[in-house]
């Protein structure tokens, strides 16, 4: 089939299958969906215009939360206060990042290098965190994750030890998950969300590859609640970024996007169900490996 705006010819099954992969990975680990979407558009499908790749990839990261977030919410695995704060900051950041990127990051070679270098940095950061945790013993996040895993194995209701907010204030927001208490300042996720949205909208990805390390490493949260929370925050900034690219004159390839979105929605539906039965460390290891390989590929190491 010919996709005129993208300037490519593909069998229909290719964007469908790639969309399933994007939705599955993003809804399972809360990140790398936009990165995989961009990789697919550039390296698998052969799209040569970076300014087309960016909003097309972000559209896929927007579709995933529509399916995945309700599933996580029903399992009481979304920290809504955190997602709203990061998403609110993301609106401002997405406007800035997409505007600058459309003007100054429109060359494919430059885009690939920037894309690969930053992703490699994130992959190494997550790998370091995994290594340091194996040496430092149990953390609150690990204890909460272990409690949740045990409950699932016994067939219990996830909401019995799911996310429950305890306190709201301008200084701290406290919530409980897996029998452990977590706390954060509301200003930190707001400004972090804004900064991440600048980068993610400039690169045309959802931002989960930065939001997930932020929540895991800096806030110390377990992956079981990170994926759904990141997906909800990403939806807000992605809508803003896509709309701004279109305002700047980028025309989406709707037929190609429809096939990709169809596959993505299928993968996003499978993700929350599958992730309940994956070990905490597996989720982070998968994320680190995926980002490492993509970063090395776009830096032309292999």
C-alpha cells in the first residue's frame, strides 16, 4: 500500500505488527513506546522527514493510555495526583519543545544522533539503578512490589493494597501502596514534567523514557504504579505537542497512522494484564535493555 504523505510503500501487516509492539512495551513498562514508534517509522518503514516522525510517534503514545490507564486505574495502580502534576507542567514544556524542534531539529542525521545519545544516557542510568539496588538491599519500593506480587499470586484484589492518598498540601503529598508510605513535593513533578516535555516533544516521543526513571530513581516508586501513572501524564503533554506540530504546518499521514494505532491499541490492551504477572526487576531490566539497544543503534555503533 502506498502512503503518499510519508512517501513510502508498505504491506499493511507491517505497521499493524509494529503498533502491537509499541502498545505492548509502552503499556507494560510505562516507557519506550514513543521511542519504538520513532524507530519503526524511521528504520523499519523508511520515513525520512523528522518533523513527520515526531507527531506520528507521539500519536501512538497518546493512544496507548486510552486503553492502558483505565486498566491500571481499576487495579488501583495509578497515582493520579502525580500524573496530573507532571501533565500540567508538560503542557508548557510541550509547546516550547515542539516549536524549537520543528525549526532547529528537522535534519534526519542530526535528529538520529540527538535521539540515540540521549536514549543511551537514560538506559545507562536505569542499569546503574538496578545494579545499585542489588547491592543496597530492600527499599520501600521493593517491599511494596513484593507485597503486591504476593497478593496477585494468592488471587487477592489489587485494590486491597493499591494506591490510596493520605494527605494533600502545598509542601507534600502522601500516599500508600503495598503497605508502604510514599511522599513527594508537588512542585518537583510539575517542573520536572515541564522539562521532560521540552525534550520529549523535541524528539517526538512520549516522555516515558524520562518520566519512568524520574519516578523510580528520584521518587523511589515501584514499577507496578509507575507505568500507569506515566501513561496518564504522557497523554496530556502528547496532545499539546501534536496539536502544536500541526499548527506549525506538519501534515499527518492518516492512513499510516490508522494502521499503527490499530496495532497499538491491541498491544495496550494486553499490557496491563501481562504486567501483573511480571517480576518487578524484570520490568526495569526490559526497559533498560530496549533503550540501550536503540541508543547504540542510532549512534551507529552497529
